[in-house]
């Protein structure tokens, strides 16, 4: 592969230069599943934790309510934006966390603003991470980077757990409890 970095400095430079497609760069036409999978591979080749994105994964995300269902088997910008977010975060967070993160990020913002904000935060985080590595990285840099990533992931989950649930989630939980009582479960 031509773009494979050969030195630690190239790895850091590539990490710092990572960019996600902005809302306006996502196709504004409806796409079929195979087109979505092809685009996601192009957008996120190195961000899919080595597993890529499959049709069954997308279908599961729909079933779990992480992305809206397609309309007549076609997907839109909203679907693509949600899939980018999911693919970036799925190696470090449970899908329920990602679903609630997407929902809460959209409160008070339109899809475009929420998605572009996510892209900016991702890129700034990638640049900051790459900037912490020494000029001549060794195992200590690898260990420090891995430990920082683990610590930040754990902190993110704790912070999210300490936040009051989004109003929509609270309403849904109340409905579910009411339905359980009604059905005698």
C-alpha cells in the first residue's frame, strides 16, 4: 500500500493530518447499501478498527436505533454522518453510548452543525495526540499513548455516566417502564 507510513514520524504526521469528510462533502443523493459501504471504506479506511463496515453491521445499527431506517433501501447524508461517527467511536465505546452521544449532540443543533462539530473535534484530537509523541519515538511513547487513550476513554465513559440523561432518553425510559407495568412484565 502506497500510503502506509514507514517511520514513526510518518505515522505521527499521517495521524495529525487525518480528516473526516464534512457535511457538504457527503453525497446529497440517496445511496444503496453497496454504495454506502464503498464510500465509508474510502472515508474511513484506517478508522474502522481493521474490520471495515458490513451490511449486517449497518442493519444492526438500524435495529438498535443508532441510525434511522433507510427509505426504500436508500441512505442519505444523515445516515452517512451517523455511520462516520459510529465507525470512529465503535472500537472504544459501547454502541448504546454512541447512540446516546449522537442523540444528545443533536439536541439544539441541526444534523449539519452536530456532524461538522464532531469532525472538527476528531481532527483536533488527532493533531493533539500526534503532537505529544517525541521526535524519536520508542516503546515508552507507544505505552504512554496507549495508556492516555485508555485513561481518556474511561474518563469519557465516567463523565457521560455522571451527566443527567437527555430529556428524550428519560421520556423513553418512563414509557418503557409504563409499558412493562401495563404488560405485567
